């Protein structure tokens, strides 16, 4: 069955796991939370189960069996189909090669910040800087953990990208805050 819409980030993550080996959605959820912790894709167990169902309906994955562990409900194990592997590879190629304007909220807030008093904007930017620095500290710890465990960088290369983005945003927001505070940008 042909896929009509591009794979969502959660679809990419699910197929990526199933390329590694067949597994059931609950195991996929646990691995995604362990590996990404909502850093790359919004993960909700119910949404993941629904996504796996949509991937199966599209012919990208197929059930390979069910098992039951004690009194727990039956769990269906899924495997990626050749069409699913091809769809995953195609989507990754598209995402790597083609910039997309994702319409983040922060630039819009910047464009409308003139509607607030400068003191309020300065306080909010300081709050943002604190949050960005905390996020960077978490990414730094993730990178150190990957290195100390001997995990090949290709498996956590996204961490380096996100570190770079956060450092750039911290520098830019800090500069903006200083320019507003010193009157370089009249408010």
C-alpha cells in the first residue's frame, strides 16, 4: 500500500526501532523514552500504539506474533517490511537534505515583543536564558554519558547539533538582553 503523507517524527522513530529488530509497541515506548526522553520527538504511549497501527495499515510494518508475560495483556510484536525500510530511508534523506521552516514560536514572540515593556522583556529573556542553560547542561551530560559508555557518536549525533543550537541561542539571547538593557535597542 502506498504511503500518501510523509512519515511523522514518531513514525520515523518507530520504524527506526523496528529496523533494529522486531518488537512490541510497549518495548518501543520504553526504548524511545530511554534514548530520547521527548528530546527529539513527543512520545506518548497511546500515540505510539496508534502510530504502529497506522504503519501496519499502510503496509510498512507487519505483526509477527503475540506473547503474554504473566498476567499482562497480550503484546503484538511487529517487524518492518521492505516498504517500511524504504519509506524510512526516503524520509531520512528528505529531512537531511531539505531545510524546512518549522515555524517555531520564539521568533514570533520576538516579532511581537515590542508590545511589552522593556523591563518585562528583560525579565522574560533572563528566564529563557536560565532554561536554555539548564537544557544545555542536560545535553552536555548526555554527551558525556554517551562517550563514557563507548556509544558510537553516530547514535547520538543529534546531541551535538542540539548543543550547538543552544549555545548559539544562549549567545544571541544574551546579546539581545544586553542591547535592550543598555539602550542599544531603544524600547
